[in-house]
C-alpha cells in the first residue's frame, strides 16, 4: 500500500473561515480519493507573532497589551467556530480554545512578574497558536464526516532543548511516530498534527524555529515513509521571479534541493532548505501548492533533477543593501587584511551576504544590509587605524543603496556562455553591474546593481527563465 500523504497548511491557508473551509475541503478530497492524509497545520496567520510580541512586551512589565491580544486571537478563532461548526460555541473545541487563551494570559502575566521572557517560556507561548488551530481544523473535518483526530506534536516529535530553534532527534521521533501516529493512519483516521512545536525527551515544549511547520511536515513525512508531501500556501509554488516586481513571472515546475537552497539564501520567500532536508534525504517528492488555486500550477521539489543546460530557473533579489569597500594600494600581498576585515564586521553582529575581491588585491568589497553601515564602517576604521594613517588603506566607504540580483539554475553548471547571456541581457538594457559573485556550486550567479536598477535588471533577465536553450 502507498504511504500516507502529508498535507501541510500554512497560516494563511487556515487564517479565515473561508480559508479553513477550503483547507478542510482539500483534505476531504484526498481522503475520499483514498490517499491517507496526515495533516500538519500552522497557527492562524498572524497569531504566532501576536502571541510572541505580547509576551515580550509583558516581560518588560507592560501587561496592558495582554487583554486586547487575547481578544483578537479569540475573535479570529470564534469567526471560524461560528462559521464552520454547527454547534458553534457549544462545541467542545471552543472550550479548549478558551483554555489555551487562559494559559496565554497566565504565561504572559508570569513573564511580567518575573520581568523576563526566557526562550523556554516563549516556546510555551508560541506553541499555543498551533495548539488552537490543529484541534479546530480537526473538529471542522470531523463535522464534515472525515474521521480526523487532533494530535499534539509534543507527543511525537522529539528535539533537544535548544528552545526557539530546537533540533529534532530523528531516531527517537521515528519511534514515537511509528508507535503513536502510524496506528491512527492504519485505522483509517486522519491525524491533524500541530506544526512548529515539539518537545524534549522530558516532555518540555520546544519549537522548531519561525516558519517551522514545514519542518514538522518534513520530519513526519520522513518518519512515516510518506508517499508525498504537499505544502499548501497562498501562492502557486515557486515563481520565476517576485510577481510584484515582474508581472510576467510564471511558476517553476521542478526545482532541485540545491536550487531551493540558493533561492532561499538569496532572498526568495520559499522553503527554508533545512526544513525540507528530511524529505529530500528520504527521496520523498515535495510539492508547493496554492490552497486557493488547487488546480493551478505548482512546484515539485526533488533531490536532483536533470539540468537543462544553460537554463536559468529563477531570479531573486535582496534589496536595500550597501556595498562596503576597503581600498588601498598598500593592501597588495599583505596577508590578514581579509581576516581582520571580516573579524571586525563579525564583531558588530552583521551578517555578510556576498564577498568579492579583485585580483589586484587593491580592494575588498562585501555586501551588508544598508542599516548596518553605521556600525560596520567605524568598526573597520578602528581596526585599520594604523593602515589608514600610513595610507596603506586609502579609504573605507559604502556604496548604497544597492541590491543583489541572483540567477539560479542547476543548468548554469559547467555550461559555458550562461554568464555571457546574463551579462549581455543586462548590458543591452543599459544596466551597470557593480560586482559579481559565483559560488563554487555554480548553481547561482549573483550581481550587485544599484537599487534603482532592480526592476529593469529583473525584467531584462526574466526572458532567460522562459527560454528552452
Ligand atoms: N506558526 C509558526 C510561525 O508563524 C510556524 C509556521 O507558521 O510555520 O512561525
Ligand atoms: Mg508559516
């Protein structure tokens, strides 16, 4: 018999009565088609943020935000209860939701008393969102005749105690999944599992990091030897470019794991590569589908794919950056300048997005968020005070605002001429490339351009994603 089908719904896919009704419809269809769904759900969109922000503010002694936050979260769930459950607020799940909301008030008030929000406490608060959405979705399915059962992931996903960003113990998890989840599936039940949260071996609630429901789905799919994973979201899979910037963007039909990793690193809001590694390693196909357009195009993500030679699959951009330039003739052949440069930057807590050094060694350039140059430049000036004095380093300055435009595609590997076509397209559009970087993986080619050139650059490059070379 084919393995179960893991269906994960993001916050916008369960965030309103209409969305949750649609999510339930999709689960019911899969169930009626005999596909043995295992559902994983996020909290209602915005709820995790509201829970965490309220708790953090409470820890500063400001408790006045707790009642309105509670009200708002309650109202969001009430709208769904009223619309989708025949018994409405007489339904037992409504009492469970009240109970969770009480818990939220208690935890937030406790943080106010203690004057601190520990990572462990914040996880207990954050997990409440899914501890409301999953039982609610399970009830909605149940009243529609699907034998759903709500499952708390703390019972089945085991992690270390790295609160807020816990690391799963796959072996312990697999045992729990086989003991507690597999039997439900075999009985023909449809488990609805809380995304995002897990627990230590002692049972203390942890979370898998923001956006962690994808990770939950992936961990469960690997442990269940699922047939497929469908990540339901509010867009048609992964697009060739951000459609707000490039209206002619289309859905990329198939992407490899490496392409996903590069896209995520260079700013595309797709899956975090860490979260899908368990399914990729298990060879389980994963699809990114649109809850609100289930018949529309989607993206299949696979471990490896036959690269189309020369093909650019997608473009991404990170905006509002600065390129910092350390330049001077005295840097030629002097070891340690790069090390000292990046040590100084690291000392400010800034993450460097891209590095480039010309072969003359007369300058080192790197890209950081624009908001950090006020810290980075003085730190570099302090580190290189002597070199600046002696004029070995002439100048430390920032070119801003700039952006990094990245072309991603396995087919760019070992295919001569791709870079030429990319630069040619930009040249023809009159766009100046300030710096270039290509990783050794050759799956991504990044270019720094002026902020004002972002949209023209994307539009000039986009035809490359559509052609079949
Ligand atoms: N609700 C969690 C968050 O907002 C997890 C998720 O949505 O994937 O980060
Ligand atoms: Mg999410």
